[in-house]
């Protein structure tokens, strides 16, 4: 009825319509108002019962999720998210209802709730929707969108879309009206109050429907044979040529009361005496060296049909080991003065049956070793393994021994030439770095020399500029480069000395 420039005739029609609505409100029977009030009470009672019922369902689902997280965890996450959104909208509506009846002493005197003034001014202003009205519609839209995102494309999603639809509505004359105007403008207070309680009922119904649908879906999935997985389990992962293959195929639940109607493996029907207690017993020769595939199907009778569960697995037949596998965890060489982590193993042989020896080598745990090489340019690691049949095999491997690479001097973590004011240059500490080195080492600078252009070099002990060096730097001029050289450094924790440290320059900026 508002918006845009109106002709005198349209203004008269609008005025007559308002008068008509006023006459309707004045003449509305008190019994009708009371009927709305009683309906509101019944809806409120039903909402309370729904809240209690939903709380029990949430608790039941939480228990199931705690016991079987994989089966019910996703359903619980979805319903928990929906619960938060539902509580937000429900509480908002309850607060709005409180505002609507705040000035009414007797909340059950429904015959006094015949005016539309509160929502007409709360939801609308100057012929348009007010900020409060926009917030009201937005709250409903947000809940609808959130619920649809949580539930996905399901039958329940269609129901939710309908329950919380705020699209424009056609009236009896076929004219399209804003949803808020159509439902809440000009209605008696008790009628609007009842509508809000109905929206709360729809919220509770949506929660209940979601709990039922998600829980029922998981329960049906749990009891269906199509939810089982077939697993191939061998007594060990690899076999030597000529060894006897031993293992079994079991279902995920491993139910001793579950027996398949038939089992087909690699195109052959498996004998009945090897199908028992939910398992298929495998035995026979392992075959020649290479990868072997096992595929087929379990067939279980469910109702009047057979349910097929695929079997897919495999194993490897490997040659008997005659050479150890030795690898450095971080490099293809070992560094003098450092603890170099290494993994030493032998295929098919457990770590407690493998022994390794070399100068500076010690076992840490299992197949993990630590190598701390000393002098020389190479180290040979000798490995011996005891096979399951008692036979021993040995292998040797050489590693190069390298010194720690040259480090670079650093000021404030920067290397090369670093620019700074003269005052700062006299107070810095000198460090050393190993950029891109495989080990994360901390280097301690023990001494260095400072050379200012035109001044003699000043030796410094430790890692900080001393008084003599500071005095020399004070004589430097702008753009002079103070050279820090002959840097001596050691590795923190080991005492190993870094053979060479490249110097660093400080360019005076003032």
C-alpha cells in the first residue's frame, strides 16, 4: 500500500482499505481472540514436550557417537550444529513474544489482545519494512539456509524449505505481497503471537525430524550386509619362494555366527569346509617372486536375495635377502663431529635380528642408529641379519665422511653486507650461520677481528664488539664498510669447530 507516488484515487482506495481493516478489528468476536489464545497455549505446551523429547534424542545420539564414533559421529556433528541454529531462532522468537506482551498484565486475557499496533510499528515504518522487520525475516532465512546446508539434498530439506519460506505471497486477488506484510501487518496481537509460537513449533519439528532421519539412516546402514568390508589378513606380509602361504579373509565385524552362502576367489568357488565363522581359510603355495592378487566375492543371503561383498587384496613374494638396506635419514654422507641419524634394516628380517657395526656407530632403538664419525675420509658399516630359518646374511656399505661446510658471519641474523647506523654498529653481537645445511645447528662465535677503513684491525674475544673495536668504529665515516673477519666458531653442544667462517660487512649509514 506504500511506496512511490500515488494518485488521489489510489490514496482514497488505500484509506478505505485501512478503514475496512479497522472495522474488522473492532468487530472481531471475542470468542475468536480466545480461540487464538487457546491455540497458542496448546502450541506452547507441545513445544515444551518437543524440547524434552529432542533433548532425550540428542543425549541418545551422543551416547551412540561416544560408543561408535565412526558410525554416528557425523550424524552427531550435523545435529549438534542444527541444535545451535535452532536454539538461536527459538530464543529470538521467545524474546520477541515477551516484548509483544510486556505491557499486558494478564497474559491470558486474550480478549484484550485485539490490536495490531505493536507489530505494525515494530515491523513497519512509513510504509516500508523497519530494521526490526528485516531482522525478523533475516533470522528465519538464516535458519532455513543453515538447516539446508546441514541436511543436504534430502526429502527433509524440501520440508524445511517449505516450513521457513519467506518468499512473496499471492493474496486472494492474485496480487503478490511481501511475506512479512501478508502475515503480520494489521493482525490482532494474539494472532501474531500464535504465529510466532507456530514458527517455534516448526523449529522443534525440524530438530526432531533431523534426529529421526539421521539416526534411522545410520541404524539401517549398521544392520545391512552392504555395510560390511571384506579384509584379507595374512600371517605375515611377504613370503619367500617355496614357503607355504597362510592367512585368512575376514569380514569387518568378524562375527562367528556369520557364514556366507558361497565365496568366489580368483574365479573359483571356495570349498565349504574352508568357509566358517565369518572367515575364509587360505592355504597353499605362495607362488613365485612377484605381486599376487586376491579378488572375489562373499555372497550372503539377506531377505530373498543374495548380497555380494567384494573381496580385494594381495601379497608379495620376495626373494630371500642377501643385501642390507642402509640409508642416512638426512643425507648420502656423514658429517664429522655431528651425530648423524641412520636407519639400518634388512628386508624380511626383524630389527632385533639385525646387527650393525662401524667406528662411531651406536644403536638408538630398533632400526634407528646414530653415527658420529671421527678421522678419515670414509667409514664402512657392516650389517648381519639372521633369517627365520637360522641362516645369516651379511652386507657392507661405505659412506663418505665430510667436514661441516663453511659458515657465514652474521649480524642481526643477516649475512653479506648489512647497513646500519654507526651507533648500532658499535653494539652488535656477531653470529655464524649455515644456510641451507641439512642439520639445524647452533653455532657459537668465540672470537673475531674488526677492521675499520684507515684503522688497524682489532681482535675481539667472544661474540660482542669490545671497547677497542667500538672506538675504532666510532671513527668510521658514512658509507664505510666495517669488515668482521677471521671469525672462529664452534657447534653448540658438541664442541666441534667450524673450519671456516666467511666474514660479514657492516656499512655505516650515517
